[in-house]
């Protein structure tokens, strides 16, 4: 049976920021949630502070965007560090962002892992456990943003962690619901209309067409466009405008 179309409501648009992109200020005028790089794949105290201040100016909710320590590959190469070492590294990244946010009198609401950590943790229970422990240690009130339908979110929810299932406006999917690897030229969506239609289909019917033509079910609470993409501002602007034209509001829900 085809999923029932959702009623109009509030849609959370998020973007990964503080990564050295030239358009963070413009993006923060569009989105409702931002995931701020905190030193693992890129970023430092200064970039975190700038991103937090911009987000505060626009009333955008902020989250930590930690990564494997892999600045050379922007956190996008698979890594397999010892669990305790990774736990310590991730806690430092998250704590650094929380501390700077506190100095700026702004709260951190969520955590979204970056790159290879995001993809590996989706189905690796050991990495999932590390991320759960990081939230429990740094701030148990943080929500976890993760790939919609992933084992990570199931394990986190079972551990009492608040979750937000995430889908991507600017990425294509495999038939198992995983993201098309970036090593493939067709992994990313850079055309406005395709990105808009993918988001609308996900919101209205909780489905999309995979890279090999299969219809897959994805129920998402938040929708992402990567802030470092060449077309990020245009994609986000088009998505926001079309959603509002269709009767939706843009905002972050608890």
C-alpha cells in the first residue's frame, strides 16, 4: 500500500556548516538547523564561534558535527580507530562546540556525525554505541541526527536518546536506503528541480526512487543540503521557496 500523504506542517531544513564554505551566512538565512564542524574533519574555535554567532542571529538551532580525525580527507575516508580513542576524540569535539556556544549564550540542541563516521555508524553497532556514549557523556538532552531507517537510530532510541531521522535533498540513494558513495559521479544532486521534487516526494509520500530504479520508503524528520556544495545556496533557496508555496513552514521541532 502506498504511504499516505502527510498533512501540511513544519519542515526542518538543515545544512553542514563551519566547513570553510563561502556561503554560510546566506545558508543560515534559509535553514532552520545547522550542524557545525568542530575540529575533526575541519574547523577550529574561530570558525565555530563565527558559525554560532551567525546561527544565533538567524534563530537557527545548532548541533555538533564531529568526525573521525581526518582533516586530510575531510572526514570522508573510512576509518577504524579503537573505540575508546574515538570516544575521547568525539567528546573533545562536541565539548569544544558546547563550551563556545555557552560563551555565546546559545544552546546546542543536537549531534550529527560527519562523513565516513555518519555512513559507517548507520549500520555498525560498535560505532553506534560510541556515538550513544558521547551524547550520554556530553549532554544527554542532545538529539541524534542520523540516516533515516538506520540501525544507529534504532539503537539510540532504545538507549533513551532523542532521534531525528534525516534524508538528503542533494544525494542519491542505493536501493537499501544507504547513500550513493561519493566516488560515483552521480552521487550528488545539483539540479534545483530534482532536489525540490525529491524533498516533496519524501515529505508527501515518504518515498523516493533509488539510483537503480527501485522505490524505497524513507520517513524523515529533517532534510539536509551539504553546505560545502557548489550549488548549496541555490538548492536550499529553491527548496524553501517551493515548500512555503506548498503551504509548509520552515522550522526546527524539538
